C-alpha cells in the first residue's frame, strides 16, 4: 500500500471519529487518487478521501479556485451518476459553505447534500448495493439516505468526505458535526507534525 497522505501508516489513523469506527483503507492504483478511509456504525457511513490528483501541492485556501474546482467536480460526478441511473429517488439539496463550531477556519468546508435510495444505498457489507430489507420503490421514506459531500484541503491534499445517514436520522446532526470536529482535529495535528513541501 502507498503511504497514507498526512498519516503515512494505517496505524496512525484514529480508531473512532465521533461514534463511527474505522473499517479500513483502500489505496487507489493511481497514486494521484490517494486513499479512501472507511468509517461506520450501523447504517451510518463515512468515506474520507485524501488525494492530490498528482499535483505537487494543493492550496490550503478553502476559497481558492483549485479547491472549489475539486468540490464542483466531485458534486458534478454525483449529479452525473444520478442522471445515468446510479442513484434512485435522487433529490439534490443545499450547496453552500459549512462552518464547524469553535475555532476552526471560517468557512470549514464546501458542502452539498442530497437524498437518494436504491442501488447505491448504504449497505450490508457493500457500498454498491441496497441494504437488506430496503424497498427503494416503496412510497414512504424506507430505504432513503441523506448524504453530505464536504471538501476542503489540508496539508497540501484534498480532503473530501461523504457522510451518509438514513433519512429518518438526518435531523440528528450532532453525529455529523462530532465526526467532522474529530477528523479536523486529527488532520490539523498531522499537518503540524508532517508538513508537505
């Protein structure tokens, strides 16, 4: 496995972020695509992507054109997948800035939300299929999920997060906020220890 951006080794990754437990790391064959770190608990899932797209350094300014371009590309990929049938019952939500509480930089993330069910529903063991017992064609909210896409940069890498929760739990944002606060504290500590040049 390639070194994990900012962390170097899997042993340096946090075992928990908020209530979500670390589940594994996937290093992409193309080193510019970096890694995917998986966290989860029950049907709530978070995938963290750290990558640089093969560039020597990514700006750490959240309002830079470079970081905004990465966010818009990630969001565009989701919209395109929905148009091609990759997400059933897809509804785009807010696209705006997210600000974490406390002393975090303002704003903290580029942020988009959407609702979906079906083929890419959060799963039993697989991120690519509907969970057991879900009925994406049912007329109520069964099998629906809210997903948050958040993008910023840290330590010269794009820091992209997909946090997905069942729709019935979507109003309970404390879990999302605690995950992000724990993640940002961890990332900031790594950036101070091992700056990328």
